[in-house]
C-alpha cells in the first residue's frame, strides 16, 4: 500500500483462498481441484472405485411423460450419452466439454426409451379443468405413475411437464396453497424415491454442454452417489443449518415447521435434514423463533445425531441461520449442547443495500478495478460483524485469468453476525466458502450461501407437506 493511503482505510480484512475439492482417479487415489466440473472430467467422481452401490452398479433412469412430447424427451435423453462442447468454444472460461454420462462419471447409465418398462406415458388432462382441479388431477396421475415405476425397481424418476400444462402446476386461494412440484417431492421423500423435474425450456436450451453438465451432476447425486467432497473441514465440528416454513394445514401454534440440516463429515458429505414442528413458536417481525425449550430440544437432537454418527460428542458445533439468534434461542441451544466445547451461532444474510466496487492503488490515487470484489474477501466491521464475499471474482477457473460467475450486476457480500463463539474470521469464512461449493444440484462453481442454509427454507417448505413427522433424517438429495 503506497504511503499516505493509511488514512483512507476504514476497515481491514483478509482474503481466503478458493477451497479445494476432492475427487478420485482411476487408481482410486485422491485427486484435487478447485472446480467441480473440471475435477470430475479430468479425475472422476469422488466415489468411483469404492464399494458397490448395489444391483449391477448401473444408474437407472425412469421417465414420466405425456405421449405428445415423448419423442422430444427420448431424443433429449439420447443426447445425454453424446459429447457436447461448450457453446462459447475457445472463449469459454468455466465449462469443460461434456463427453457423455458414462465417460464423465465412469459408471453405466440406463436411459429408457418409449415402450420400455421404465417409461410411463402420462394420460392427457382435460383442457376444461380449472387451475385447482387441473393441479390436483395432475398430481394424482403423477403419483400413480411413480407408484407403478417404483414397483419396477429402484431408479431416479424424471418427470416431464410440458408448457401447455403450465397453468396446472399449482394454485393459490385464500385458504389453500398447492404446488405440484413440492407436493410430489414430499410424497417421494417419505418413500425414499429420488425425482428430477424436467421443463420444456430445458429441452430447447441451445447450450447442451451446460444443460447436460447441470443435469448429470444432479442425476449422479440423486443415485445416492458422491460427485465431489471438500478437502479439509474440521472432523470434530458439526455444521447445522436452520430454516422455517409455515404449514397452512396445521392449527395455530403447530404451524411452524423447522428444517434442520446437519453435516457430520469433515469433507462436507452426508447432508441430512431432520424436520419437526416447533411446539411454542415465537413470531417477531413475521419471522418464527424458538422458545428456550424448543431450542434446548434442538440442541439435544444435534448431540444425539452426532453421537449416532461418531459415537462421541462433537468438540464444536456451528449453527447457521438467516434470522437473529434471540436470547432464548442462545440459552436453549447452549443448554441442549451441554458438553460441547465450543458453540458458534452465526446469522448469515444478504444486505441488499450494500454494494462495493473493487479498486486498485496507483501513484495518483485509486482506479476502478476491472472486476468485482474478489470471492473470499472478508472485512471486519465490528467485533461481531463481518462482510464476506461468497459471490465475487476468482482466479480458480484458469491460471492468471479472472472469472466472475454470472457476469451480471455488482455482487453484494453476505453479513455474518456472531451471537456466540470465538473462532477467528479466517476459519469461519473458509468454512462458509467451502460449504458454498457443496450444492450437488448444480454445476456452478459455488452457490451464494453455504449448503447448510442454501436449501433449508425450501426443504422446510416441502417438509411441511409430509404426512407425518418422525425422528428420521432425510437425505438432502431426495429434496433436490
């Protein structure tokens, strides 16, 4: 920093390097890369050459589709076995060539054709049906199709809904909200069935390389396989994310559903969700909060789940959520997690009003940078608040080349507000950046939030539709 600039500095910070991911090569040894797609293509998915996944080791796909669109869906699936180069060619900064599902993932895959036992032709809907009756009828017929395909064997069920059925994908009245996607997901989660919805827009998207990378990662993960993992979270730490949803069907006082995500693996594997109703919700500013007793029970649940996984208590528990931790929540969680050496309570939220631009020092002052603030930049505001750029420019894609995911708008930081804990900024930021790369429902380099809370609210919403709540934990991949 040139002399004389010190007086211009209001905040100080650090920059965290791009977290590394683990893959496995053909010899079964560990290989690493910072990019998920490049790592899979060059090395292979993390779980290749590991214990058998059962049956013949193949991934089986089933299809639910109306007759009129069947030829297009069949052609689309055939494309999944072919090579597709990035549409931008030599100008591509992130994508690598997609060489066909079996070549990419080193595992056989079975896509059905029309007339096969795993291809279910969905009957046409009556065009005279209104939004409500059409949505209910579509969901009923999809459930019938799922039951039929599930009886034929374990598979990932791909559900195609055409644009001409768009008006029947859900409805909303004063008394009822119904979404076909969420309803079917909830139905299948309880039965351990993995599903993938497919829209007509996806079939028409011109960049087949991008489409098939994104879809193939999701299909591979939904086959209960592991495309990549993180290289180096603390093995003695449990990561927990909290999200809430309102169950419109439940009585007042029992209508708040808590979605609790938990990761008990140093590599970020095994993201699970436990769903429960909050017995005594406290509503403030339209947001639900836990009573001291609800928070204590949650803490005890976290202890129990970690014990079941490791036969010991975690030394450290990190809990993420997007709303503040009220005093009752802090006290209840600390009581429920008695015996845990360190508890970190972090609120992670976007601040829409904050926008920063990068600049570079020159002999005459500063000049505007060519790219946004770098991903991994962490700026301390107070003893309890830090700005962290989860979304920003990075050199992870190419050496000596700056990559900005999405290439649009000025990326804002997330605000980390700590309510308990003593870990340093570098540790907290590195964990969040790492967990932002654990979304197996996408081929992106990262999501804008860590996996602990990226899907918690959405999954709580789907979970509110479950017929029953139990002490079971559901695999995150069933909700994707």
